[in-house]
């Protein structure tokens, strides 16, 4: 008999913790925002420095007890809000020294087999991170074949999306797809065998459904825009991403709206006409986990850390970012 374990029994390993603390200059003190509280490890480490204050968010109700514990321990230096991080600009107008995003699933979410994120789950097809309007059950049973194909192909970057979507629709004509194990069987039968691949054949479809259900691209774009509003000049925005689509969005945002975006060569003059410089010169540098960290936490293998420094310029809405990734925003807005 398989035990469906509660996520609160597992630990979450923060990725690139030392690098984040160093880049954010936590040792100097200041105010910091932890946009993805999760297991609370980033917040806890920041609070070890007595002159720090942390404002933390998470949409997952299951982590609330951990957050309340930290509030009791640091009543004057830690405040938690049960919201989506896209709402960061609704909490306060106060400027902060750094904003930290640790995207994707936390270990406590993935290891909770009751929530349907894992291929091993035998429970309902959920995949909700919290404060959701829909679940994966709603998506696979109600989306049209054409929309399912787009979700799986674009958000999961799955080459065999056409056949997977077709077989999902064929299966549900007879009965609803109620649990994760049923969806796994459909995907496995739809995919060509690749004996050289170490990646589970369901990975990309599960990723696509999870992103769609939680509107992760919409959240990310609105989150990084609104986080930039809260940064003081010289403040840092740090984003740890785990798949190429997230990283592509973050890279474009930091690069396109930086001081050197219109000066591809140091020999070219700076474009004085540009009035939307949100960040100082962006180095386009990606940090990856060390071998030592990967030895202790294999789930960090796909992590990428990017950061940018807020300029002194007035904040203006980066419309080009929204236009650039509009197809993803429109896809996540499909009614189920």
C-alpha cells in the first residue's frame, strides 16, 4: 500500500542560498522581500542578521503554520502575507533593498503525493499551488483538443503534444480522467519510446499543466514588474528559475530594460532617447548551482540564478515585456 505523505513532513532545500545572500548584501541589513516563502529557509537565513526585516509571501496555505512560527519568533522583523507574489505592489509602497524569487515547485509540494504534482501520486489530479481558480482535473477534462495541444506544446515544449492531446480527449469520452496515474498511462501510450532519455516521458506534459493551472507565466511577468516598483535605487531583484521559458522571460526583462540594452557594443554611444531604463548595466550573467550543492540536492540541477540592479530612473510600465510574451499570457487566459 502506497503512503500519501503530507508535504509538511519534508524539508525544502533552498537553491543557491549562499549566492543569494551575498548578491543581496544581506549582511549589511535592510528590508528584503521573499516572494516564495515555501519552507522558509531564505527568510530564516536573512533574519539571522539582526538589522534585517523580511516581508514574505506564498500562495500555498499548507505553509501557513511555518510562516506563523517565524512571525512569533521575529514579531518586529518578519511579516507574512498569504497572497500571490504578483500582488507585491498592493502590500506597501515602501522601497526595499532586494526582492527574491525562487520559482517553480518546492520540495514540500512535489513530495506531497496528495497534491498530484508527482508522477507517483495516486490521488486526485490537482496540481494547485494555492489560491487557484482551476485544477489539472478541470484542464484535462474540459479543455478542447486544440487548446490542450497548445498548452502542452507551448508551456511544456512537448514535441508530441498533438498525439497526447488527442489521446486525452479520446479517453475522457468514455470516463473522466480522475487521478494522476490515469493521466500518466495516457501520456506513456502517446509517447514514442526513447530508451536513451533519463527524463520521465510525462515530465513536459505535467509541467505544462502545472504552469497553466497556476498561471505561472502571468504570475512571473506581473511579479517581476511589480517587484521592480518596490526596489530602491541600487536594490537587487534576484530570480531563480527552473525551466527555459521562465529564464527566457527574466533574461529579456533584465536585458531589454537595462541601461546598456540599446548599446550592444561599448564602442557605440548610449541611447539618450530611451526613457525606460529600469536597471543599471546588465551583465547577462547566469549563475548555476555548484557541484557540492548538486551532490546534496539533485533537484537543483536545472536551476539558473539571474539578478539585476535597479536604476535611479522613475518606474514606467514595461509594455514591451507584456507584448513580447503575449501569446503565453493569452494561453493562460483560456477559459476552462
